[in-house]
C-alpha cells in the first residue's frame, strides 16, 4: 500500500481583462484540480467604453468583488470532485491582476465607483491597463523627468507610459477634477484585491506590492521609494498629496498581505485566516507559473503580450531603452524582474476577424477558418508586411500614439494573407524585444510561451519559432497566471521555503516544442529587415532610413517564393 | 408641321476590360438610341489569369470578334425600337479599345491564338493593358533609352511602362520564344478591330492609330516614327525586325481605316461599305465623348482611371515627368493629347468588397452597404490614410512595382472606415495628377468625370470634389467611350467637318455638379500632406522625408475631428 501523504492546496486568483479565474492546485506538483472563470458583467465584456474616445477603457470595481466570490466558489466546487480535496486543506491564496489598473478610493479605501454619487462616472471606475486617455500626461511626465534630470525613467525604458499610474491619476485631475477631489487615494487593483480579501483596504496600511509600484509608479528603493514630493508637485500639486496616502514600503509577493477575512471566507466556503500573498501583475505571476528563471524568456501571449525575464540582483544589469520596467523583486524575490510587452497581439487577430473577415471565413470559427488557409501560405508569398501597432507599441518604442500599418496589398490579396501578415507582424514585434534584451546583455537562452494563443494555436507558434529562429516551448499549465498566483499562495502558506523551490515542483513545459524551419527562417530574416525599416522610419524621430526599397523587396521576395513553389 | 430632318446615325464600339459595348447614336445631338454590352466569355470575366503569377492578364482574341457581332447586332435591335431608325441610316463606325493590348499575329494578320497550335498558349493571346509581367523589360527599356541618350522617354513621363507594347513584346521573346518566333508581328487591339471590320488585317497595310503608337510604342514623328532599328536591336535583335512589320505612318481617329467589309456587315445587319474610323484607346475616345477641350480635364473613372487633357499644338508644352504620354493627335486631331492615369480605382474598391467585406456588409450590394456607413464619417475621423497602389502607380510614378498601403488602423477600425480611406486614397491620387499637370503649366480649369463611378457614385464624387477642392462635373453620357467612338464614326461618315464640331453637338455635362465643402477640403489638405509624405517616401528613390510625424498627425487629426463632432 502506497504511503499516504496529506494533500495540501493553494488557490490562485487571476484578474484578467474580461474575467477573473480561480484555480485550485495541489501544492506538491502543481496539479490543477479545479478552476472557474467568472466573466465580468459591466460594459462590453467587462470594459466600460466611450464611443467618442477610443483610448478610454475602464472597469467597474463591483466586477472585481463579485468575480472573486463567483470564481472561487465555483472553483472550489470543481475541486470538490477531486478525491481527498477539502476546503480546509487550502493553505494559501495568491492574487494577480492586470495593471497598471488604478482605482480612486475614499479615506477608508472604498472605491469611489461604489458610491451612488460616482457610480456612473467613468473617471471614478478602475482605469484599465489599456486605457490610453492619458497620453499627453505621459509625455509630460517623461518630459519633466528628463528636464529635471531625475533618474526615474531609467528603470522603465526611458519613457513613461499612458498606461501607467501617474499618467492616469494626472489625467483624472485635469479632466475630471470632481472625481480627483473626492478621491483620497488611488490604489492599484493588485493591491486592492488582497486588501479586500484580508479585510484591510485602508490605503495607508494595506500591503503594497513591489510589482505595481516598481513597474508603474516609478517606485524604487534606490531613490527612496516613490518620486519625490517636489517632482510630483512640479507635475501638479495634487499629485504630491497622494505620495503619502499609500503604504510607504512596497514588498514582493512571497510576503503575506494578511489573512483571509471571515466574511469573505464565509461567502466562498473557505476557513477564515488562510494567508493571502501580496498581489502582483498577471504577467509577473504568469512568468512564475511558467517556470521563469535566469535566461528564460516567458512570453504570455493573449490579447496583448507580456515578455518577462529575471536576472540576478548580484550581477550588473544595464538600463535597457524601451523596456517597460526593471524592478527588483517584481517577479521573483531576490531577482530583477524585467518586463517588456506588445500592446496588442490576440487583439489584432480578433480585430481582423470581427471587422474584416469575409463571409466565407466568418461562418463558424473565423480564426480556425482563416488559419486553415493562412497556414498553407509560405513565408513571403503574400508580399505583405504589417506593423503590429494597432494599439500602439509598448516595447521597444513605449509609444501609444502609433497605429497599425499594412503594406504590399495588391488586387489579389486575400483575407487569409492579411491574417497571416498580422500574425507575422506580432512575431516580428516579439523578435524586436528579444533583440533589444540581447543587445543589452540579457541572453535569451530559452523561450517559454503561455497564454491562450500559445496553448491553442500551433500556427501562430510555428510562425514565432520561424520568425525568431528559436525553439518555442509552451508552459505545461494552460493557466500560468493563476498557477503563479497559487505558487505564491503555497509559499505564504508555508509549503515551500522559496518561490524557486515551489516553481521546481509546481511548473513545467509541454513535450511539444515548435522548432524553427530553416527556409522559413531565412525568408523571415529578409522580411524582418523590411518590418524593421518601417518600424524605425515610422516609430522613431528623425530616422534617416530610405523606404523606397520596401515595396520593391516585398514584391521581389513574393515573386521568388511563388516561383519556388 | 415641324420640318422633317433626315436622321443619321453613327455606331461606337467600345472594347473594355471585361466586355464590349456597342452604342448607336443620333449624329445630330448625340442622342443614344440603342446599346448593348456583350461580356467576354473566356477566363475570369474575359481575363485569362495565371494562379502562379498575379502580374499576368491576357485575353482571347475570339472574344473580340464574337463580342463585336453580338454587341452590334443587339444594339441595332435596340435602336430599331427608336422611331425612324434604320440600319441603312448608319453613316460611320468608330472603335475604341483598351491598350496597350498587343496581340501576336501571323503574316496575314491572323491572331496566333486562333491557330490550334497556340490556342491554349497564354503568350499567344492578347496581352491585356493591365498585364504587368514585363516589369523587368520595362525597366530595361527605360535604362537603355537613358543610357543611349534617346529622346523617346520624354513624351511618356520619363519611364517606360510594363503595360506597354515593347515591354510586352520583349517579355514574350524572353519567356515564350516559340510564340515570339511564330509571330510575324504584334498588332494593337485598337488597330486589329478596325482591320477586322474593314477586311484588312495585314500588319503592313492595315491602318495604324496614332493613339496606340504614340502613347505605347514610342512612336513620334519628330524622331521619324518608331524608335530606330539600332535602338530596338540593342534591346533585342528580334525587336528590330518588328519595326517594319506594321504600318509606317500612324494616323488620328478622324481618318477612315477603310469601309465595313461585306461579310462582317452581313453578320450584324448593316450595309457594307460604311466608313470605319481609325481606332484609338477607350480613354482617348472617352475624353472626346465627354467634351474634352483645352483646360478641361476628363477623368474616366472605372476599374482604373484615365485622366485626359488636350493642349494646342501651336503653344509650347513642357515634357511632364511621370505623365504616361503626350502625343499629337491622339485625342483630338491637331492637339496634343495628354494621358495620365491611376492603375486601379474601382478595382481597389472591388478588391476590398470581394476580399474583405464582413458579412454585415457583404449581403446584398456590398458597395452600397459600405457606402451607407462610410459617408456618415467625417474626413479625418477614421485616422486612416491609404496609398492607392494596389495595382502599381501609373501617374506620376510610372511604376508597377509598387503596392498598396494602409496606415492608422487601431483595434476599433471598421470596414466602412477602410472603404472610405481607399476611396480617399484614389482621390489623393487624382489630386497628385492635377498638381503635376499644373506644375508644368497645363491649367486645369474644369474637371469632367465619366465612367461608371462618376455616373453612379455621388459618395465617391463628393470626396473627389472635397479632396481636389474643385467642382466635379459629370459627363451627360453614361457611355462616353462608345459615344466618343461614335463621334469619330460621325466624322468619318461625313456628318461633321471636324471632331470639335461634332463634340459641340453631341456631348455635354449633367446639371448636377459636386462642389467642394470648405471644412472637408481643409481636413483633406492636411491628410493629403500625409498621403504625399508616404507617396514620396515609398515611391521615389532616396527621398529624404521623415515619416515619424505621419501616425502622430493622423491620430491628432482623428482626435480633433471626433472632438468637433
């Protein structure tokens, strides 16, 4: 008879863009025994939009609260079908969220959006990561930091983003002064959720994660935490006030934020008092769930991508221009967390499918239909190249004020050709990030992909392998963000002495690896040259490049490939 | 009782890209009393394609012969319902065709394609105007003429085109030597049809139109007709042979090619012996049918456009870089004919509709559905700009090795926005032609549009008026090419002493004029600046322009326009 080991479990709760996922895992091996995805209900798939302003994307905080209850309750119910599982055996909870997704709160930490007075005010909701309304403020913050010779931008690629905390808060001050005045503070969603779970949302005392603070709010211990009061006041006196209305010290996610509050525990059927880890962003915890370690690039490919790496704190690391952030402890405690990303990937494919798929593809699963024809094409055969900037460019240009481009279309260009060109464009964007990391001494020895596209789309993954000319591995878990959160739950629950130790037991990659094909890689190297020429000419000021050869070369490659066929 | 005037009629036969149209008109006032369109039956809507080579477009000469019989017979039948019409009252026939559409013929002038041996050989068919297989040969001819200091290119914009006679013939020599060897000569469709109608297709003695020779075969009386034997031999010895296997002198279309042969006359029910005018291209005769005169730009807007002007022979006229051709007598006898054009206009809209219209638009009339939503948009609102180069650029770049471009798409961009951007792109292309004409001293005092799009599409015409910031008139006749051909039929039939006199009685414009709207024109002036920046950067070698502002400005214009709404 086999030795009976007492099973223990952790829960990861992953707040995505359209839904929240709860995952119950076995802390011994990462085995996933129950999960549930609760869709947000407000607005358009959980996103509050403004028809007059395509840059705006907000969320209702009520969706966060209700989403927790619904997803965890149902995940526990699913886990209940696993032999031996009992809610009492859950030892810890971890939480990851999108970000920067700040929400204005009152003195007690209650979201303003939950007050009747502000219930329907878009400015009082959570400002979703992909809200780009604050592009002017982002440019202003960048400009001020440069002019004043402040070091703040060195760790975030040299450019502050419209997606980030201070830009959004400042934009609110400028455009919705009533909401700004009513807000005592602005809390990141990644901090709000653990606060709400542990019954402490007071902005002064709730735990503050290093991930959101370091990547989005210019927090760095080397300059004493947040930017100085003087700097913030130079942007707007109102910002300086906010500096001290949030926990002073930011901490990594292997620390407990507190213990599960009795009322919350009761509503989902868990024992009260379970440790809850400090929150972090989905991509960062996803990287942990995908087994990130030095030399391993984890790509989380969904509507957008996050590209994560870690590097030991005790080795020198250059500031990397265009990288979203380099923050000690933001991914793994004791290591630099490096964050890069693409502002839209799956979102671009979805855009094409929802807006431009002709009837012969739109029937049934349009992605599958387009993929069927697109994967029959050879690299270069369409004569097309696209830029993957429909939602701006996060890395390496850090510029939301960019847009898409498609070049090379003829009177014969098909929808499947364009679909493939869009996939290739995102692969070129991925390669641009890898090249930038390596240019600055961060060797990419392995790429592990996760997220819906990595999981379900061999067509896209093969193109990534060919374009990047590297093997593409896929994380064993299909729910790496939630798994990463659960790993931190396991750590704060005491199952492991370190996050790395937990990772070694709880993560892995699938046996199938997408390997680059030589001929495809060679053609893509040529096409990447054209992508890069367009990228640099349209995305960087005063670029001297000559674009005249672009169409010529596209047509020449196309003709050559078709002759070879 | 009103005075009874003996009615007289002329027939215009217009060979288009997909069909042939016959039109019976009253020579007194241009009244159109009967017409019929006979579709070509070979290939894809009359075009023989090669799935391996999107540049290839050929036609079966049998379609030309059968198309004449069918269209004229049925047009005469329709005319027969008009009181007083009798076939015996037809006094002349004019013919226009696409071009350069050369076909290889044997010693007797019979198309090789009609011989069983070559029936299925694509190289032995007619090489349709939009066949771009000969782009390498076009570049070679341009290069040779420049290197040898030959004057030939001065009258065709400085660049020889892959669409033109010698490029196509040379490409055949290089790629289908058997067809080339079997061909005694190569005859333009515009000369083949009058030859066939008059029973004289012998390449030595059949009438040769100045229009095709001057615009496409480098014919100019100032250098003794065709290019020298030496020059042609320097391209390929085989070409020199061809120089003298075609009528030596080319003549305008107010001259008779001969008289209707009895067998042809019998098959359509006309009296034999009716004068048949020398042939010319559709655009040139279309310009005549639209009332062209000095200062009037006639735009024939269909799948592509032709932009025609005339200028008095007795006034100085500069060589205009990028203009397809400046040929004395090619439009109106005694005047320079100036030909410019856009390689694709309606073809671009059709491409979008057939390839990329999503189901909600594709049901029913997709053009109408897209137009409905596209015309609700304001200029600049989409943030998009496109280049109208899906089929290359005829004027002002004279370069088939260019392709389409769309810039500015976001995750919210709609099909209707793209459709409008494509329409605007063709309008920007139209404006580029107008600007080039005026830069070289050819004042455009009036624009008369004709062709299917001018006739049926107020949405497109209003955008043209706004973009060009000029009133857009529309030709009274909806069949200007066939009407122009009929005018030449009337002239050779003796009804008028000159083409101009015939025009004054037989042509006119519609009462509705599209007038530019001030605000729209102002926004379009901004957008044109961006179009032009892309046009110059991607279409001209070594252009120093900086494209970084393009996306920035597109987004800024978009945001401003949406705020104004």
